[in-house]
């Protein structure tokens, strides 16, 4: 698309044109030429939407609960954008969320926009594409944006970190879900929901969750919730971690709620907990902290991707990975030397820029 066409697309999206929104998200997902200029133009119009991430094991009832949550927000007069993220399946055009959302809250409702996104073999860039899609929905004026993931692995964790509030769903009597929480999902949750609470074992699962949260809070190793910011959950985050410390009064204690998504029971409580968490972030200044951390992570991700692309281009110029690997296998060179040689042009360009800035 030309620059004029991109500007027209942005203007239509900002005016609320759903077709322009759909086209923008398609360009973001496909990483089409010029998509960055479009996202950059939208950036100044973002920051107003409440973004909620919903994750949990398959079968926990995420899609049904999202449907009910969308209906709750619509009854309250709010507009809602939904992004369903499927890291493993091919692009399905919305099937990830299932017919329930399309036949329920979304069908014929101009106040709801539902979009399915898939990794399509590009897991590393899925969180960035999702974040860009959230920006598009935010700029389009949606009051609420819900990001639902299919599973609860590391890729899904990266995706839901684009949200202000993360809701983790657990189903009753599932030992696998409890192990999943112990494995790391516990740290990212701001609100925990035991869905299908009308089934046997729900009370026990609620008790187990609350006990795990209390133990985490008392270990001094982490502040529970991805907005609590310091501890085990932040290992490897470096400068992105909020290491300025915080008062105990500023800490968020994740609630454990019970819902029955098929009947709508508990959905109002869930919506209330999401709002309570958002209010907490604003009152304690954590909303700004999280926005800054997300921006830092996004910049680093883009730098890694762009640097990788530059190196790949240099690799192709040298005959491709097969030719380089052949030389290494024949002991004509070694992997470290190859890496240094491939990065040399990038380093030389940076050195020249630094010299020019210093002159």
C-alpha cells in the first residue's frame, strides 16, 4: 500500500470502520509491508482501553466465560474487542473461540469485534503481533479488549503479558492444572477463577489455590501477580523489573473466584474483580509502571527481530546456512568465528554511528 493509502486506512479505523480495523489486524498478523507505519500512526491514539488477558488449560471453559464476560460488558453499554490467540493451529478465521461467541454475544452486534489470530509457525513474534492488534482495537475506541489464549505455555504467558489484568482459569479437580500453576502460571495471574464451580471438587480446588497464593505471598520470593513486579517472576527481566520496591499496602492480593460460565453465575464478580485490579493499578501508580515495562520489552523484542533479519540477510549473501554449516563441519572454521563474521557489518555500522555522534 502507498503512504496515502496507509493514512486513509488509519483515518477510517479511527472513525470506527470495522473493515479498516480488520484489514489493519490482518496486516499486523501477516507483517505486511508498511504495517509498522500504520501501527506507529495509531500509537498516539491508544491507552484508553481496559485490556484483560484470559488464559488457562484447554477445557477450562475460557471461550464460554469470555462470551459471558462480553455479554456482561455489552449489557453495561461498553464496546468490546476480542482477540483469540491460537499458538498451535493454522489460521481458522475465528473457530478458536467457537460458535458460542459468534452465535451469542458477537452476532449482529456492532459493539463487539471478534478476531482469531494464529502463530502460523511464527511463535516468537506472536506476542508482538497480539500487542499490535490490541493497539488497533484500542485506537478504534473499544472500551474493553479481551485477549484469550488456547493454552498456558510460555508463549501464552508472553501473549497475556500484553494485558493490564490477567485472569487464570482452573477447572475443578484437575491435578494437571494445579501443577501448571506451580510451574509458573501462578506468578502472572491477577485474578484466579475456578470455572465449572458446580462440579464436584470445586471447593477443594478453590482451597488449594488460596493456599498456594498464601504460600507464595509468604515466601518473600515473589509478589504474586505480574503487576507485583519483584521476585522469581522477574528473573531475566533485568531493567524491565520494577525494582524500586513497594509498600505492602500497594501489593495486590489475587482473589480466587468461582464461576459457572454456562449459566453466567459469577461473571459479575469476575468483572468487578477486573475493575478492582485496574483501580488498584491506577491508585498505586502501577499502571504506569506496567506500561513502561511493556514498552521496554516491546522495544527489545523488535530490536532482536530486526537484528536477526539483518543477520539472516548477511547469511544469505554468504551462501546460506548450508554453506556455512558445511565449512564448520569440515573444520575450516568454527561457529564462534562464523557468528563474529556475520555480525561484523552490524558492529561496523554501529561503530561508525558512535564515531559520528562523538564528532
